[in-house]
């Protein structure tokens, strides 16, 4: 067993199981996906630590616990079509690819697109589709989605994403101000939507037409911390 295998085992036991992550499929995916490949080589020995890490452009790879918690909240069974808003390093994308039938991922920063695509090919995830776009608008041509995960903090829930949920679909999204949010699960029902608050969190801002507005070339400035 390599040092990274051992680090993943410690992550599973010390960060996920101990904090209440129970879904066996989520735990298996978190143990399988080599998180260290999604950060710079100089940071690989920190990849399984209980914290976020920088990935460039003032963006982060979320801490393992937050990835597991958000994924578990989607309640995936394996047949779902999932939309991810914010590809970033591609780590969350890979976890979703382990658990869903198809993953459509949107990223607004060109820097991350080719790196993420290369990693998906290296890890043989042929059920992932990534493109550069304003994630707050969703991916209308591929809707409806059974689940949507937003990996950045929104000022409010984008109606465009709710509209693209299938009936019974789940949207997991951090909502709040630029620095602190509450992670929420929105479920689309025939009578409207229901909302559950999961935990306080702190993500980089969701930038886009239905998110936070920044000047040209600017990115979020608050790394994910909880």
C-alpha cells in the first residue's frame, strides 16, 4: 500500500466516518479517487489533509469532508444525470463520475478545463462532459438533471438551475454572502421546492449572471474553509 493509499485510509476514518458520512458508495468513491493527482506536485503530501488547497486563479479544491458531505446530500444511486457547476480541479467531478451515470460539468476559468479533461481521460471516466460557460445559467441543452451540485457560494439560489432539475431532483448549493454561506439542499416537487439547511460553510464566490459580479478577469477571493 502506497503512502497515498494510507493517507486516503486515514482521511476516510479520521475525517469522514468520524463526522457522520455514512453512505457506503460515497465512502468507496472517496477512497478510490486519487485526490493527490488533482493538486500541484508540491502540495501532494497535503492532499488528504482536513483543509482546502489552492489550485490557481484564487480558487480551491474543497476539503475532503465537504466534498463527501455535498455528494452524500445529492442521494445518488447510480443512474442519475448530474450537473456540476464549477469543475475547478476536477476532483469533485471524478467523485460524481464514480456515483452517477453521466456528469455534465461547467467551468468559467479556461485554466482548469484542459487539466480536468486530461485527468478524466487518465482515470478513464468516459461519462464526464466538461465545457467552459457561465455555470449560473446551467446547461439547458442537456436538462433536466436528477441532481445539481454547485461548488461555489451563491448570493441566492439561481432559478435557472432549479428550472433545470427533473421532478424530484436535488440541488446542493452554498448560499450566503461572499465569505460565509449555508450549504442547502433544494428538492424540486410538484408543488414547488423544499429546502433543507445542512451546515455553515465558506466557498469561493459563484461568479456569473445569476451569481456575484466581478470586474473582467477577476476571480473569487475567499477559499473554501469548512
